[in-house]
């Protein structure tokens, strides 16, 4: 697997002070964005997100499979015709 890990921390000035926008990508290229007031807390979140990349990827695949099965069930029951869901 190619390592797609990266992160970007950008300070954002707000009327109440400065907040950090933290954008991070894991091994699978999945992105998450959080906002933090503390650099150490933000760095810790990035590290933890990277460590859970396998778990996150597996959750995404499970959700994808469930949605795909639901679509197949709808097709088999003639609920979906073309691009329409038949619910209108």
C-alpha cells in the first residue's frame, strides 16, 4: 500500500481568538477535518487518526457493502427504475 498520510494545520483568526484547522489524510487517502485550540491536541488527533486508518477503512467498506446490498434489493423489487428511486 502506498503511504498517503499527510496533514495540514492552518491557524484561523476568529473574533474570539485563533483556532487551528487540522486537515488529515490517512493511508487510504480518506480525509478528516477538525478544529482545535491547541497544537499538541491537534497533533495527537492526527497521530490517532493515522493509527486507526485500517479500522476506518474497514468501516467504510462495510457501509459501502450494506448500501450496495440495499440498492440490489430495491432493484430486485422494482423500486428503482433508471435513476429514479420510485418513491415520488
